[in-house]
């Protein structure tokens, strides 16, 4: 089996600068510290990073996050052999691409992969807003909604200052406040530390904080790879919200991403609904991702839906148990 080392994978991945950050060797190392085991396969000029999680009774769960569908098709035999050797219940594959409804990949190009089925459960958010950050700063601002531009300028007038930050402990405390207020799960302090330690030294991650008179009001962690950037984690306090710190914070994150060569900025998760539903209901809902849709929509991006996740099932009875357990969980 053509398994390769981390250094060999990193050399291979450098030749694919438009890959997804979830396929980087650093992401594999991050997940290795929290219950997953990364495997990197290269063959016939194609490569894929697969994550395995140990389950009771010697079983495993296999997951390929955000890889190119063509790469996975090329390596299907090798991936299948690894999953069988590791006694996997299923292999979940989330392609890196948008659905045909937004001019991307057709689900038909993924679902016919031998023995795969469309999955009812996704790990990563299936729908998001992507902001075009090409052109001048004036061009980017012009594509935003008027209220969003107003709030960015208001934050500046009201004394909000955004700067680079390295206080991951304080960021985690902000995340806990936000998670408690908005009802979503928060990673451990060690998790955020590892993200920062792995990606910040190589210039892929920046931590930004918005402050007023030296007091942190909001912060975010942004990741960039090639021409894409992702708003990965964000947090805010309940203090001084009238100063609109989160708007200026996002604007500074967009400018940082642009300075690194990014051309698009992925806001990483909105409710999995059509534009008509989103626009008709966002003012009256605040549950789950609805609470952030009102904010994210203002930055003038385009609504996208990812190509559906697909599963290859090795243990049908245990797979049904997996689906039952996951049906009550939010995506992570």
C-alpha cells in the first residue's frame, strides 16, 4: 500500500496549493492529538489524507475530509484496502467542491463512485457564504450590504481597534462565553492551542482581536491556503456590542486574507436552507446557525452548498447504529 510519511505528504501537497486546509499534514497532526489517526496515500500522481478513529471492539470510522473527487476515484482501491485492513464500519468522504446548483460539481460525479451512497450526515457545514475579495478594498466594500459597511465605519468611529493576538487562553475564554450564549459546542483550550501552534508559524493562521480601550470584545481565528481563506472560529462578549466590534474584526480579517493572496473568504457555515428560506426567516430565528446568518449575509458573499457527503458501508448493522447516534448531533 503506498502510504507515505508526513514529510513526503507535505512535499506532495505543496504541489497542490489550491487544496483544502483539511487535507494539510498539519490538520492531520492536529486530529492525531484528539483521537484520530492520519494516513496519507500517494499513487499515480494522486494523493489523499484519510483519518481513522478507533471505536469499541476493534472497529474504526474512516473519514476523508474535503479532498478532490478525482483523487479519491484514482485511489479508491488503495483506500478501500486500508479501510478493510483497519476494520472500518464505514468510510465517509466529503468532496471539496460546490454543488451543480452554483456552477460546481454535480452530485452525479461523486455518488456513482463504486459502492458509495449519498450520506444523510455531514461532518462539515454543508452550506456556507463565500465572499469575493478580489479587487480593491473599495470594490470589496461596495459588494457588502449598506448596513454592514455602516457598522464597519461605526466601529472605527467608536474607538474599536483590531490587532493580531497570541493570547489563545483568552480566546478560549471568549469562545466559552459565546458558546454558552449561542448554544454551540466549544473545543478545549488545548485544541485551539494546537491549531495555533501548528498553523501560525507557517503563516496559515492568524488570531485577531477587536478591543475597546484595551478590553477584548471579539476575536476570530482565520486560516488561509492558496487563494482561499476560511473564517474558522469566532467569539465575542456581551459587552459594548453597540460599538459593532465583530464587523470591523471581519473586515480586518478579510484584508489580512487578501494580503496573503486569497481571492475568496469562506464564512464557514450557515443554515442548510435555500436562499428564499434564509431570507424569509432570518429575522425571526436565532437558533443554531440562524443566529449568525443575519451577520454573515451582510458581507456580500454568495450562498454555496457543498457536494453531498458520501458513505461506503462495510458493516451494515453497525452503520445503521452510527446513523441513529449521529441523527441527534449537530455537525462538528
